[in-house]
């Protein structure tokens, strides 16, 4: 089991940060390897709703479905995988801090046999990717780069 906890402060109001993160269609803008994400039901994300994500992980294209397991407006947002190459649970908490929003993210991942890789190596890759994702998210929401620049490969 891989357990990773991280946090960062984004200098934007809690509501703006919460709304951006809890909208699955925004994932491709700040989550490396995510090509597209869509809700499987209409309306806002709430507990018990589902979304599907297409992306790549370790050079393999994959399709995963997730269920929203936590949704407290401007406070908590979480989801778990119900299909895909990894079994995971991710939770975000949001709080006012230092004139911005502190985001705490906790992810628990169980590797399935789909990957022929040492769990320690995979944990390091996931941790680095999560750190990079939070940096991109911070840049987008603080207006330092456009979402298009954040996701475009360097020339």
C-alpha cells in the first residue's frame, strides 16, 4: 500500500480553489497524464456521483472510473477508484491559511498486477507527480501561467 500526504497554500479564496479541484473536467489542466475527465451524471459533483478519466500512467493508456466519497462544500472533497489499473482513495481538505487556502491531499494507492514494477519505485513516481500537480495547480489558480501553458509540452 502506498500512502502519500502533501499540502500547499494557494493564494486564492477557499471557494475558488474548492470549485476548481472538485470539477473533474478541470483535471486535465493540472494533473499530469490526464487527457480527459467527465462526470457520468449531470450536475455538480456530490457524494455518490461518478466520473471517468482517460490518461496515461507509466507509459500505458488507461481508463478509470471514480466515485465521489467526500463532498463538504469548501471543506472536503474525496473519491475512490472503482475501476482502472490502480485501486486508490484520494482526499482533499481545504482551510483558510496565511491569506490563502491550504490544501491537504492524502492518497492511498494499492498496486494491482497490471504494473510489473517495484512498489517503492511506483511510490516515488506517484509522489513526484503529485508534487508537480500541486505546483501546476498553484500556478494556474494564482494566475502565474495559463492552463494552456501549464499543460503544453516545452518546445
